C-alpha cells in the first residue's frame, strides 16, 4: 500500500498508463492492511478513496493526487524524524 501511495502521490513521476496497476495493487492490499496503527490512518483513508473513486480521465484522479502528496509527505517527515530520534538515543 505504501509503495502504491508513494507513486500515486507524485503523478509527474508515474506514467498515467501505469496508474491502473497501482490502483489494482491498492485494492489488493487494502483488505490486508491493519487498521490498528494510528499513523497509517490518513494513508489508509486516501488509499480507500483512490480504490473507490473513478478517475477524472485515464490515470488521473484530480485532487486525490494532491491530498495523497500531503499525506505521504507528512508520513515521510515523521519516519525521518523517528530515525533521527533513534540515532540520538543511541543503542
């Protein structure tokens, strides 16, 4: 799910012809995603929207791409901060 969302959140980097494959990957992954992780909740919510919405035109979901970029950027920033905190804490 995270890989598909990373690609869907950056439409200039992904050929629109490949977007349906990413949506299929999301649809396959979503039933297996644990809803118990609060940090994943925003990503799951936008992933579910991608999985259920019809594209505006083939391979393009309009504002969902922008919202996904916001959510994934926040995820990336939090993961980086977690890594920095772990390094500061030491072994």
